[in-house]
C-alpha cells in the first residue's frame, strides 16, 4: 500500500455518524430536549462559552469568540498559547451515574433505569 492510501484509510476511520441513536432514542431525545433546555436557560446554568446545541450559538461564533480573545491578549502584549484537544468518542464513554448525579445537583430529577 502506498502512504497516500494508508493516510486516506486512516482519515476515513476518523469519521463516524453524527448520531448513534436508534429511532426510539431519537424520539425520546426530542421529547426531553425542550423542557431540559428551557430549564437550563431559565436558571442561567449554561455558560456564555457553551456553543454546542444552543440556538444562536454557532460554531462560527465560537471561532470568532476565540479569535477575539486571542487579539485582546495580543493587543495587551501578552503571550498566547492554545491547545485544542479532541477526545475520541468522549460523549460515548460518559459515566451515566455521574451524569445523573450532576443533573440532580442542578435540579433536574429523572427516573432512570440505569
């Protein structure tokens, strides 16, 4: 195999579906999203720097926010260092018990079969 072909194979392995949920899980997600999102917004529990899965908070705005922060520090003659990490499948390996505890602490009570 050529190095180009190996690179392409590795590149393809990095991609996975946007959603790993089955149809029933997708329906439950849609049913729960609105009340949970509304609760989090009403209680102001979401950070201004949380851009994923929020209305009017696109990835473009996240990039603009980061660039603006960098320019502010450069204007102040500060040194800037950025490290970007992408933990593979981070959300697929979450400990559900810990997640439920955190939700409970912020006032979201769920009945669970976990």
